[in-house]
């Protein structure tokens, strides 16, 4: 099992920050309920006197990824791309390896291959 943290970021040029955060919260909940992947929202460290959202929109940390959980993650991501085709998901490992999955330009069978390469 790989315990190296993986950053997953949801973005979209067509959705506002509130919708992206809503999708992120939904994805986190689904990952936690349906896989053995540990997931947490990335929190901003606000500077003294600043106001604002304490959570970074669209950004989560995944840990404890195994080959089985990568397959489960693939299936979850597939359902989110089908639900909201304007999203892009960036997956970045702590070692710097990164892939960008764009629902408009990638076939679902390629997502599984990309996730396996991480």
C-alpha cells in the first residue's frame, strides 16, 4: 500500500468556486464511504487579520492508496465526469508526478491507465 500523499484538485472554467467546493465535498464523502482511501480537505492557513474560507476550494489530500483503491477511485471519478463534464481533475503525487484529466478530452478507459501510472 502506498501511503505517500496524493493531491487531487477539481477545477472548471464553467463552474463557480461554490459549485466546485460542493463537488469536492461530495467527492470526499463518497471516497470516505466507498473506498479505503483516507481523504481530507486541504485547509488554508489564514494570515493574521484575514477573513475568508478556511478551506481551499477543490483541493483534497488522499493517502493509503492501494491498487484496489485506485480502481475504486477510478470508478468514482468516472461518475463525477459523467455528472459534470466541465470539470478537470489534477492528481499530483508528493514526488512531483502529476496528471491532468479533462473530461472533455479523455476517454474513460484512459483514466484507469493514468491512475495506474501514478
